[in-house]
C-alpha cells in the first residue's frame, strides 16, 4: 500500500510515520520547505516523545520521505489545520482542507481511498468535500472511497494513542466506511467503528466540547469559591470522591488547537441552540483576565513589580503555544503600566517568544507565575530560587507543585489570598 499524507504537523506527521513503521510506503507532503528538509534529515520540527526515533527508523528503511508536492497513491490522508473564521461565531475555516484536497485531485485514481482527518464542522463532508471530489467524475462509493476519520490523539501521548485509541470511520457510503476501516487496520489496536460522515464529524467535535464545558465548570467554580472565600481545590477533591462526579481542574484557561477552537464549529452551525457550549467558551476565554486580577492583587503596594512567568505552552510537556492562555496572560501583563515581565519555558524556543533562563527570569522578581504544568516546574527548588527574588511569592495556577516540599508559600487558585 502507498499512502500520501497532506500536512505534516502534529497529526499528519505521527500518523504518516506510524503507517510507514507498519510497512506502508509513505510520502508526506507539506507546504513548508524547511519542514521537508528537516524531516528528510531525520530532525523533527515539533516536540513529541519518541517521534524522532520512529522518523529515523522509517527513513533508514526507506518507507518515508517528505516532499512539497503530492503524487499518486492508494490512500490519501488530509491532515491540515482548520482554524476559526473571523466571523461572528468563529465558524470552521475549510480553506486549507479544500486546498489540500484540490491538490490531490489530479492524482486520484479508481480504487483510491481519501481520508479527511482534520477536525471539521458538521456536514462539511456532505456539503463541501464530497462535491469537490465528485469533480473528478469518479463515483464515490464505487470508484473512490471518501471518509472522515477524525484524529483523537492527545499531544504528548500521540504514538501510544494512535495505536490504542478507538477510531471512528465515517464514510459517505457504507462501502467508503468499510474501505476506510481497512486502512486503519494496518496498525490500530483499538476498536474501529464504522458510521456515516456527519455522525463522525459531530462525535469528534462533541468529545472536545465535552471537555471544554467541563473545564469551564471548574473555572466557574473557582470564581464562585473565590467570592465566597472557599478553597476551590478542596471542594473539587471532596466532590470527586463521589463515584459519578469528575470535576476537572481550574486553571488559566483552555488552549491548544482543539478545545479552544472546535466548540465554535458547533456554535456557528446552531447559535440559538448551542448556548451552554458558547457560555463555556466565554468562561474559559475569561480566565487569563481572572489570573491577571489575582496577580494584580498579590502585587499591590509594590512600586515597579517584576513577574517571572513560568510556562508559555498551552499545557505541560509540549512546545505548542497555539491558543495558549499563557500567551494571553503575558499580553495582558505586558500591556500594564509599570509591570516588568520575564518569560521562561524550557519547551518553547526563543524566537517564538523572548524566553530566558530560569535564573534570568527570577532575578529580582516579585512573583513567579506558573502557567503551564511542565515537569521541570514541578521539580524545581522554589526555596532556592526565591533567594534571587525581591519578594518570595509563587502563584501556581495549575496546582502542579507540591507545596509541602517547600518552606516558602506556593499559592494556588484555592488559597491565593490565605
Ligand atoms: N485543561 C484544564 N483543566 C483540565 C484539563 C485540561 O485547564 O482539567 C486545559 C489544558 O491545560 C489545555 C487544554 O485544557 O490548555 C486542553 O488540553 P487537553 O489535554 O485537555 O487536550 P488537548 O487539546 O491536548 O487534546 C484534545 C484531546 N481531546 C479530549 O481529550 C476529548 C485529544 O484526545 C484530541 O485528539 C485533541 O484534543 C484534538 O486534536 O482534537
């Protein structure tokens, strides 16, 4: 089998490499020449545990190569970004998916399977992608097979989840679903569930929406508890002792290219009905302002305070800063008069943001503000670090540091003003 993947980002690359590892001849296509050069030289442009080893393994076996242009294959996978449009409800921008799909059309032949893995708004397959493919003159379900198989892997655990997660294969026809499922049987050990395209689209969106709404509930609870002088983290751990309750963790907000983006695709399609989903988004978007307010209160009375921000990535142990709430917090802090801000993130390369070493970041700082739960931050000796600070204050917005291990107070969202 030969596979041609369009898009070599956080999803397209690991997926391509996994197919190659399991004997498929893979050509990966990306529009960025520097990405192509790096990958063909065995170097990654993204951070993901274990991935570079697999890249080198499949390069050595000559099962994978990266290139700028698509070519004929048995199976095509489209894994390009679907950002939000800048319209009222932030609907799904299908531009990249349509462009990538158009680019493979000259190479599509009878018998091919075309798979859309990008997350897309409900009905995108039926209303937009199907008509585009039909321009080839080939009959879907007979000559070629079109499916939506949404990716569901968790950054940081992609290699494991690619193999073990269940997969939803939503075909335009039943024959499409069947052909699509055969492709994933190459390496997927989880259940491969066949359905239609629109059910697959909506299921994927609701998975991320479910999580976003639950995090919003935790964030709302944090605000309510703050008003009432109750420790939100204690409340969550008590309530979660109930066998059917699982309140999520409050924090500086929700980031990444999934949870902070996908729920809007549903809202945009049914704004009158999708009210809880929209409110949850608004709550999560408000969290950076809430955090800055906490910071402002902690720094009250200090004439020209310095805040050392620990963590820019949207979550722990990844280098991805897309939609990161930490970036929003930093931007608000930087817009404030008289506040100096230093940035430290061991996973984010300088260039994307002006990050500095831990020592430079904390020197003369009044507050360490932990915004990302990287392992490095959990293991630091804050007593030692605080000796370099003007004031010994730490606010751990992710509740990731063991406060009992330190003499200085490590505040979190539950006890920030105790
Ligand atoms: N977060 C909280 N509180 C929590 C849990 C998470 O504030 O209790 C924050 C994180 O810090 C982060 C954001 O939410 O900023 C999202 O992180 P995440 O780990 O929940 O999810 P992602 O965006 O890395 O990956 C999600 C996953 N979806 C679900 O778990 C339902 C993954 O399986 C999907 O494949 C991925 O989206 C995707 O690509 O759609």
